[in-house]
């Protein structure tokens, strides 16, 4: 399974969005992770539909949207129209995850489900066969720059095991506190899409930071 970096735009310099997006794109990063926060599901507000629509005009990257919003079913079509290629929603944010997955797929986007650190991984077991991606949070969602929660690693391992046992092919994405120092821990557990915000856009040399991750990925090819 291919391993990809998905740099989180939450840590970008918002005075240089176009410029910094092309730095990671040219460094060979196919994904960009877009953290949408509503101030209700998480105690922070980030950016939303108009921003995604705006950057769609200057980027060919795969738009990996992470919706930290309540009742995501209200906005799926709009995020797709704005340019999201993958739409991840939180299992804790809706009463009917199966319906949201179907709604995302009906738009032509790939469907992903996300779990917060306190949510048992068993909660998403019933939906696995319908998913393109699962996203394991390794920090409490809401803010960049937090410390990686190592106690979430067994969830990644369980998802990798289920994938094998059930003959499925969903991507396993990991998000929160990932650095060059701890990324091997999540890769060893079976993750293949790695979100990194401060460890990429927070660095002086963004291209070198992205390449640092990609060099490690080569060890797993
Ligand atoms: C947190 C977001 C993350 C965040 C990651 O709620 O979902 O994507 O931007 O940032 P770092 O890599 O700095 O933990
Ligand atoms: Zn995220």
C-alpha cells in the first residue's frame, strides 16, 4: 500500500497560502489535509467552504477534508462542490454514520470516518466495508502542535488487522503530533496516510521537512 504525506493546512502561513501549497506540491506531496472546525464539535474555528473553493483554483493536490463539525450531513454536497476529494467526518458528530458515508459517495468523493482519542475503535467496525479511509486522531481534535498520544497506536494496529482479515483496502490515516521522530511508530502499526501540520508548515524549510517524511516512507516500500 502506498504511503503518503498529507500536510495540514492549519499550520500554513495564511499570508502565503498559494506559495506554501505549491512548495509542498512541488516537493512531491500528493495530498493536502484541510481541517474544518466549527467551534461546536471542537473548541476552535478554522476555515471552511470559501477557502477550500479558493485554493482549489491554485492546487492540483488531493483535497483531504477533515470535518470537525456537528451534523456533517448538512454540508457534504457543499464541501464536494468546493473541491474536496476525500471527505472525513467524525463518527461522534452524527446519529447516522452509514447515511453520511452514502451521501459522500453519492457526490463522487471518497468517504472517510474519523475517531477521537476517547472513542473505541469498535465503534467504526460496522462501517469498514463501505469506507475508503479511516482517520485515527492521535491528539484531541481542535488544535495543531499538540503532543502525540502513543496510547492510540493499538487502534491503528486493530484497523490494519481488520483490513487484512476482511480483505478490505481502506487507507489508514493518522493525525496529530506526528513528527520525523515518531512517524515510524504509526507506520509500523499500519498507517499509510500521515498528517503533519507543525512538522511541515511550522518549519523554516517546508520542502526539506516534507522530504524528510518521504525519505522515511521509502524505508517501507
Ligand atoms: C487537529 C487537526 C490536525 C492538526 C495537526 O485537530 O485535525 O490535522 O492540524 O497538527 P499537528 O501535526 O501540528 O499536530
Ligand atoms: Zn486533521
